[in-house]
C-alpha cells in the first residue's frame, strides 16, 4: 500500500468511525429492538401494539406531512415565481428580503409562537374579533393538527423557496422573455415555462422538507399532544411514561419506511439530474 | 532576605489555615436530600426545610438535589441507587429521598429501602392507608408521606351554579354544554390521567380491584363499554394542553369546569392567576390523589441524621407551616394534628370547598401499579385512536 493511500484511509477513518458508532450502530440497534421483546426473543408484537394503539396517528402523520409539503410547494412556486417574474421592483426586493426569516427560527420557537398565535384567545382570534369578523362565541382553537400544518408550512416554505427561487434565477431568461413576447400571461409563463424547468429542484426541496418534518417532536408536542398527532409524539410518550423502547422503535421503524420511500424518490431524481448533465 | 522571610511566613500561615479548614470540614456533616417532582419540591427543601434543620442541628448542612418531575424523576433516583448497589458500595450517597408511589413499591420489593418508620417519633401521626399501601404494594414501615395532593373538580360558580356530584351528572352536563368541560387527557400531566382513573372507578366493572389488585390482564377486556362511553364523552369536551392548561382555560373563560390538582388551584388563586370566585367540588365515585413519600435508602451514609430530618419534616408544626400554609398541599400526617398549628383562616381556605370528611370518603388512591399503566394504554388504544 502506498503511503498516500494509507494517509487517505487514515484521513477518512475518524469520519467513518463517527458514522458507524453514532449512526449505523444505533440504527441497527433500534431496528433489532423493534423486532424483539423484553427478553430478547424475536417477535412482531411491537408492531401489533403500534398498529392497534396508534393506527390513527400512523395515518395522520404522512397525511399531515404530505399536506404540509403540498402547501409548501404552492407557496414556494408563488414566492419564487413573483421574485422571478414580478414587475414591481420594490415589492420584489422586500419579498426577497423578508421570506427567508423563518429559516433562522428553530422549530421549538416557531411552535411556541404559534401557541400564542393560534390559541382560542390567541392573537389571530383576538385580531379577528377586534375587526368584528369573528364572533367571540364561535372562536375556536387551531391548536390541533391544523396548527401543526400551519407551523410546518410557515417554517419550511422559505427553505424550499430558497432552492426554487435560486433555480428560477439561473434559468435562461430568453425562454421567459419569448413566452411573454408571444403574449403569455405571467401566471401561464410561470406554470408552463418556469415550473417545468425547476421541477427537479422543487422535488428535492420538498423531499428534504418531508424528511425534516417527519422527525420533528417539538411541534406536535407543543401544539397537539392529543390525538390525532404525529408518530414522534407517540414514540416520546412510549419511552418517557412506559419505558417501552420496543414499541417506540417499532414506530420509528415505520417512520424509516416512510422517509425511506421518499429518499428513494430523491435518489432517483438526483440520478436523473446527473444523467442529464 | 526580608522578602524571603515574608514568603515563608505567608506559606506557613496558609498551611495552618488549610489544616484548620480540613478540621472544620470533618466536623461539618452534609446530608443529601434527593427529590423527584417539580421545582417547588426543591424550593421547599432549599428555602424552608433545609435551613430549619440546619438551625436546629449546628454543623449539619442539607444539600437538596432535584431529579425532575413525574415518575421519570423517581426513576433517576432508583438508577443512582441501583448503580451504587451494583458497584457494591458500602454506603450510598443519598440520605433522604422523596419519591412517587410507583417507585416506592418497586424499591421496597427490591430491598433498596430502610425500614425506618418505627424508629421515628412522628410515625403514629399517620393513620392514612397510603402510609401502608402504595399502588397495591405493602410499604408499611418504609415510607412516611410528605404531603397528599388531591385532584378535584374546579368550576366557575357563575356559569355552573350546581356542580355535578356524580360522573353521570357530569356526562349529562357536558352534553348540554359542549366543550365547556376541559381535561388534559393522559399526555398532559397527572390531573388528566387522574380524571381518566376516576372515570374507570365510576364505570369499570370492579373498581376495587383496580385499586387493590391483584392485577389480572383479563380484566382489561371488560373495560370496552366504559372506554367507548369515554370516547363519546370526549366529543363534548375540550382537551387542554396540561395541568396548567386546564387552570389557564378556566381563567380565560374557555371552559367552565375541569379536573385540577387542589394545591395548584390554591397556589394560582393566591398568585392572582385565577379569580378567587372559582370553587372546587368532588365526584361521589371518587377522584384520585397521591402522596409523595420520604424514604431512607438501605445503607444511607447518614441514616441517623436522615431519620431526624424526616422527624422534623413530619412534625405537626412543619406540616402546618411548610406543607399547608406555604405550599398549599394537604398534610401528609393526619389533618387533626395539624389543625391546632394553623390560623383559622388558612384552615378554612384549605377545606372550604372540600371538607376533611369529603376528602376521606371521595379521595381515592391511584390504581394498582400494573392497572395504572394498563388503563393509560387502553385509553390510548380505545379513546384516542
């Protein structure tokens, strides 16, 4: 073995050890734990418990995250589209500066803000009541699955927008100008010329957001602890209150499958991107 | 030369001081009180009980360590003692521990606690069942209750002139006033969990077995109708985000009634966070309460001082001033021993809505430890799902 080869192995060794010790080993451990009982014997009982006890949450989690992703896509296209095609210089500049702010706010802070904003006597309802739009008796709290969706969209839309707007900015402007010259409206130009060209970037942004949202505990814990809520909350409860790591890991394994599925789409998209180059 | 002499004399003086310091440290003894529970438990030891004990016992200092709220806090104390036991330590570094009921049973079964109660002079001031039975485990002699906390129904008398006295009346009331009753379910703190237990005491086929055991997994199947009814009941109620959330919703007028911890209720009223017009009531089939226990670990390094500490902590004077007056808890020893040490006003504030006879007849223990978990899991499976 040549000295430079040895050196390169030595250089990657720390990273490899960290990866194995802190990621691969715990991952394998939790998968094994999901399929064993307290005495260590193989069993599917944990999955039975997970599916019977948390059936509604297992359905709601991908539904909540999926709906959030959809809304994020719409917002990202709208904001990115206006930044690219907007004609009011000042509005474009202000929007461009403002839309990134939520990126710098941690999930738990966002959740806390939403609690004071969306509660029954929160800022939103109070403002609507002050405007006379809402009757106080009909005011309702949004601190349930709707609150989770609102927080996720608010927090993750800027991230996807950042990627999408970047891709839109680097497009060949001549395609946009050609469409506009031929009389296409701005909306039509956005949907038929711009979006198809940034579609892969949009997908990648959404997939990364999906995986991040799947793993957030603070938002469901603070906004909607009761059912329907997200799998992460159920896992935390299982461990904190019942000391039951096996069912928690079974729930975790189901989350892996969900994120694994979208990760597969991500890999396919990046492969296609590379092949296209 | 002078400078050198000066340096040497300083060094000598320093050495003398250091020796004197060590001697003093040897005279001074420290007992460690490790407590589970919220921050107010640590405050109680550091601000009130610790200084009092130090004044009465010169040369002793009290070190309070909090391990966090809920059963998880008691679990940490167990982990510490278990680690020292596995290491075959001659003495353990926890002298007094304050733990929840479930862990008290476990620790007694695992021979981790000293049978100290007969040696404490205040032992005969407690006749309550909880001093002997902790969630179905016989803990007689191993524990002294620090205080009792009790769940009661808080309500707004302006909107609820006649509060429901039975669970049936509550169900009818909630149906007539949708979303005006609030509880925090099983994920947001013990006042909600306790309400779920109260529901089972009212509607499960054999409530006595849930409290006294023996545990029998076959009983779980018989809970179906009770839980189904709960699910329908929950359609008419507001689920609040926690113990504090229920009180908060009551204060904001979002709900008119809900289960709360009595001590939290009184503290909130005293702090002006809840209008003094709010009242408490009980449910005839019973609402649960729980003590926290003083225990002394087996092989505690300062067992004798620990017994002295607990003796002080369970004396009528301290129970009156510290537990009742300052922290709004119900006394751990029998109430009649405490009464003479309290102002009439304080006594009446504590028992105005729920007098001692109601507490005795409608206060229930939490369920037996295995049923405790089984009910929570059945609620998740059948009511939340």
